[in-house]
C-alpha cells in the first residue's frame, strides 16, 4: 500500500497546498501550450497541442472538474474540439480528469502499462487521497481506451509519446513535439528532486541517459511540476540531483 499512497498529492513534488487555485494556459511555441494547475497539494504542469483539426491534451489533470476548467481555457483560444488526451503516467494528477474528457468524446491514450496500473490501483489511490483531501471525488476508474505497448505518434507524427524505461514511476513517458522542438518531461523532469517513493533509483538515471542519446534536438523542456519552462540543461540538472541523492541515501556505498 505504501507505493499506492504516493500516487496522491505528494506525487512528483511533495509541495504544500496552493493558496490561489487556478488553471492557466500559456503559449510556449508553435502549436504547444503549457497548462499550470495549482489545485490540491501539488502544482502540476500539463500541455496542450492545437492540431490542424483537433486538440491533444497531455496530462488529464487532477479531476473531472479540473479537466472541465482546462477545456474551458482551451475553448478561449480555439474552436477545435479536444479529441485526444494522453495519460503520461497512472498517478491521479495525470489521469484523474479522464472521466470528463471521455464524456466529451475524447480518446484517452496511454501505454498498456499505464492502463494496467490505473486498473489495479485507482480505487486505493482515491481512498488514500480522500483521507488527505476529503473533497477529492470518489468515482470509478476511467481507464484509457487506446493503448500502445511503448512509443506512439499522434497528430500525424507531430506529437510523439516516448517510453524509455522506469523513472519517477514505472510507466512515465516523455512527449515530444518535433516541429516546435519542445519536450514535455512530465513527472520525470522538474527543477527539484521531488518525491521518489515510486521511483526506480537504479533505472532512473539510465532512462535520462537514453533520452540524451536520442539527440532529439529539443530546445525547451516543459517540467511536470514547479516552474514549467526550462532549457535542455534540465536533464543534466536532474541527473545531478539523482546522483546527490544517491550519495546521501542511508545505506548507500557512497553515503558520507
């Protein structure tokens, strides 16, 4: 149960409750927008891609209510419908809004691993969430209806889901926008170490090195928490944080 509990409000950041709850949508580059959502106890950043005929949301946000708020922000900048939503992992801040998006006709997309983890842990995650925040909705799981074994491409190849191995959670993916040279790092990349209770600390740095070896050429990274916009140096910054954590971890052969 310990691992399940972490898929609540600590999630990537472990941040304190936000004082002013709101969802904002800001232009990054080309067709890519960043979503900043400070509901509940962990500010999270999602993304939106405005395609030729429809919209893809990357990260379903916390709940059906926050998903509805995001949809209203999207409607302010385009009349194109939201037709795709990517769950970048199975945590509540990335999949909690699935029910609303499905109700408006959007496909919920993920890897097969994320689908299976949501099915397995959803009820337990919601029960634990409600212990910390009683207003969190008690609702059945809305699993992804379109799954891939690993990497996938949407919007005619303009949105690419990339799975490189375990990191913050076993199923976390990157999402890359090749035309804009923007990488959505989700819970994998952020400016602080964040919560590592679900992390595979052996594989995490290997996953980030695999990302570097792909040499995608991104010039901007959207982080999953805290400040949303960073340069490509965020990958090396997070590798340093992981290395420092390993040296300081009790029982580590590197511990001082």
